[in-house]
């Protein structure tokens, strides 16, 4: 006669502990958002949180770590956790691990290239509508730096990023700028590989020049088309370079 094995207690404890820390984190997050704890305030000690929620130290610590990942608290050795003001950069940085994983799966890079194109083409169109004289001057300045960097791989990469960032800043939406900066980090390898291709720096500079002219002329259709052509050429070059032995 056979009997059904009894599940190991360790598995049950693991599930229960996850639920506890998530509940503790959710309660603390609600209190932070409601203003009960403000940026700079110290949260209760671990011992007090354990007593208040009726949980063990592991659940409290896991809850605090999860809040830290959200940018809601800062944890320092030997000190109580303190409430922090989450920033757009912190939130997007917390996504970096997942982004790197997504980039590593089949078609991951192509998917990110598609997301970047959708985002930057929209920014170019918006910039052509909204750009003011000061924005055009800033773009012209970054383009001049981009031109001066021709032949210098590191400098050209830096000024390439600065040019695209200048377009993103025209929207005057800090979330757009934060997303742009995150994209730069996630697609750094693409920029390295692409700009090593023969004549790619010259092609990229000319594309930047055409995009600037369209924005300066307040021609959103042309700005959209020039940015699309630019990114399609960049993507095509990247994949061609990837298969070069």
C-alpha cells in the first residue's frame, strides 16, 4: 500500500513568508503615499515593525528591500530605514535587470529597437511642432559637437547621445528624458557596434543634420521621416556588423 508523501514544511514556509513580506510592504507603501511618512522620515525599527505586524525579522527585511527597489526607502547599515522621494531615474534603473534579461532572449534586441524607434520618431515629430529658438540653438550646438567628434569613436558616441537627448528635452517632459536615458543604457552595445562600421559616423552625422533641419523648419512629417530613416539605417548596420566574422 502506498501513501501520498506529505509536502515538506520548508515549501509551505516559503510561500507563507512571501505573502507576509508582500503584505507588510503594501501596508507601508500605502502609509508612505498617504503622507503618514514623508521623505526624510525614519520608519519604525525592525523590532517595532515585527511587533506591529506580527511577523518575523525576515519578512520585515524583505519588505524593506522591496520598498528600496521601488525607490521609496533608503536602507543603511546600523540605521533605521528612511523614506525617500522616488525619482524617474530610480524607477527606470530598477527595470534595468529585467531589461537586460529581455535583451538576451531571442528577438529581444529587435524588440527594443522597435520600441526605441517608436519613441524617438514620436519625439522628433513633437520637437518639430514645439521647438523654440532656444531649443534650435541647443540642437545646433550639439550637432556642432557631433561634427567635431568625427573620427573619435568615444567622443562621437557621447555627442550622438547628446544630440538625441536634446531632441527629447524639447518635449519638456522629464519622464521622456528619463526613458531616453534608460534606452541609451539598454542599447549601449548597439551604439558601440554600429559606429565602428566604415563611414557610419559620417552617415549618422548627416542624418542628424537632416533631422535638425526638419525640426528647425517646423516640418513634423519630414522630421518623422528623417528620424525613421536614420534609425532604420542604424539597425540595418548593426545586424550587418553582428554577422561579420
